[in-house]
C-alpha cells in the first residue's frame, strides 16, 4: 500500500486532501473528497507520474488518398455484379423474379461509389451499403437487408485486395 505522502506525490495532490481510513484491520489511503476516487497505477515509474508532454516529434503529415480510377471502378463493378448475382441466386425464395432488379440497384450504387469516392485501401465506406438498403426498401424490392449485407461482405473481402493487385500490374 502507499502512504498518504506517496499518494499525494503520485497524484500531485496537496497532502491535506489525503487522510487515513480504517478498513477492517489495515489502513488504506482514502481521499477526503468522496466525489473523486483515484486508483494508483500498477507500475510506478517516472513516466507514469510525469505530466511533461512527450518529446517533440516530427509534424503530423496528412495522408492524401489517390483519386478513384475509372477503369478499376468499371472492372470491379463487373466482378461485384457477377459475384452478388451468384450469391443471391442461392436464395431464390427471397428474391423470386426480382433478383436482377436487386442486383442492378446494388451494382449501380456500388459503381457510383467506386467512380466517385473509392481511392484505395482505407477509403471503403459503409454509406454505399446503407444506400443500397434504403434504395431497395424504397423500391419495395425483396431481400434488402440480405442484399446489402452480402454486398458489404464481398466488398470488405475483395475491394482493397483487388485495388492492390490492379495497381501492382504495370499494364493498368
């Protein structure tokens, strides 16, 4: 346990704020103000109790993502459409005769996102997938939650990876 003077030093509090409280058979330092409860860190070191800011570091530089690549967007949209159609076709009961319409809506929204906003790893957003859900519901198309979820899962698994492959190919 820590003495009141150690606690005061640890938390840089004036000594009168600390007093001893009798709890069972041992003495434990307790703050006189019950609205503030402090717990000492497990390991004490000069770093733990120092209030000095860290040493000066290099200025923070903002990373600028590349602009979308139209050729990549077109290629990736085609791949997305084919994979989404294949995945959703397994659930014929949900989509019935509207499967192509559902895939068209999702593909259009995904294509717009890739053409306008996607700039590589770190720029895949959730908005296009929530937009898919909303658009499918507004058009009263079946399976909106399933289609949006499958679209998101596919994109999370493949888009960043495909971007890396696309940009590593010197022919693109």
